[in-house]
C-alpha cells in the first residue's frame, strides 16, 4: 500500500464515523503527515500519528511528563490494529 492510499483510508474512516466515535483527524488543515486520534467523549491527551516516513506509521502516545511513547507500525499493521478497513 502506498502512502496516498493509506491517507485516503484515514479520510474515508473519518467521514463514516458518527459524532462521538473515535477517529483520526488531520492535526493541521493542509498537512497529510500529521494526524490526531480524536476521542470526542473523553477528556484526555490524544495520541498522534506521524506519516512523514513512507510505509511507516509512528504512533505517538503523549503524556503529561513529556516522555512520549512512540510505536512504529506498517500501514497494514496499523489498519488491522485500529480496524480501519471496516
């Protein structure tokens, strides 16, 4: 899978989610490389994903101590983990 296809999948997943469902949304309006995992019904620090490297998703779990945890996935691993192909 190419990066463009992965981004299209994220967009498709975002559009079909309901108002209070979890979804990935762009962090910056015109940038496809940075996304936030939006959990509208939960008040917390939201994880982010970074797509600056081809074929790799960097999942960044932010915390209050600035000791962020970064987990790297392939596109396929990420799609499976977050059920993006529903």
